[in-house]
């Protein structure tokens, strides 16, 4: 009996706009709360993104919205959410969304990327 199980891990890629979103959010936290808080916020986001590689379905399905023909999911992380889609072992990180923003505009943001 084989004791080793090879799991199918996903890879991920950030869209340029999603990296811009991340930079804006971390910049806001740095300016408002300091470097340590910014480091913690970025670390939390990046850690959760790494977890998506193992559990890509943990995000909530965004109903009636597709990105390049694939379902869109939202990973809620308190003040921000990571918007992503996955297909063929690749997770595409579409946006980092501040949850204080008007969610009705999220579909337009995703559609423009």
C-alpha cells in the first residue's frame, strides 16, 4: 500500500490590475495604520492565496458571472476580498476588492479585465 498521495496542486497568477489593487490596499493600510499592519495584511492575503492552490473551491461562487468562460469566486478576508477564477490547474487572481466599495460595480470591474 502506497503511503504517499500526490495531490493535484493548482498554480496561480496575478493579473496586473489585481497586483495594482493589492498595492493600493496595502498602501492604504500602511498610511493609516503603519508598516507592521501593512505587512500583516499583505501576509494574510498572500497566505490565503497560497491556500487556494490546494483548495480552489473555498471561495464563494459569484452567481451569474464568468471570467473567460469560467466561474468567478470570492474569497472574503475581512475588509478585502480576493476575486478569482480557476481552470485547468491555474487560478487567475482577478482583483483585490475593498469590501466597503459598492459591490454592484464589481461585475463591471471584472468584465473590464
